[in-house]
C-alpha cells in the first residue's frame, strides 16, 4: 500500500495541474461610468466547442468561472450599446477586464 501512495499522489497532482481552471472578472459601464446591469457577456473559442454566457449584476460586474487555458473571444451586448468583442488568451485568472 505504501508503494501505491506516492505514484497516486503524483498522478493526482499532474491531473490538477493539467486541468487548471481559471476565472475572468470585469465590469461593464456606459460612457459616463455608470454600471450597465444585465449585459450579456459571452466567452467562446474559435470553433465554439467551449462557450460561456453570463449576465452582469446590478453593479455591472460579471464573473466567468471554470475556464480552461486557451484562446477565446470575449463579447458584450447590452441594450443601447453596440456589440463589442475582443480576443482573450487565458493562461491564468484575469481581473479587471472591463468594457465601456
């Protein structure tokens, strides 16, 4: 049993490193720095096999959790705003990814 524990621990450590999950947080404001609640935030890769959608809260804040590393497009849509999309490379958690 003792000989089994060390390789199992190394395997579990490798799995947790290989499948790291990250978070993106930000805020959506209008041009007067007023928060935009209920804006639609989308995050997707080029073939859309990974797709996330969240809404901003009453303070205009959003959080997208459990994102694997990779290249994505992050978009925001809200009433009275033109759709905006930017490329994002996720290699760790990102905070302060804001839209105006």
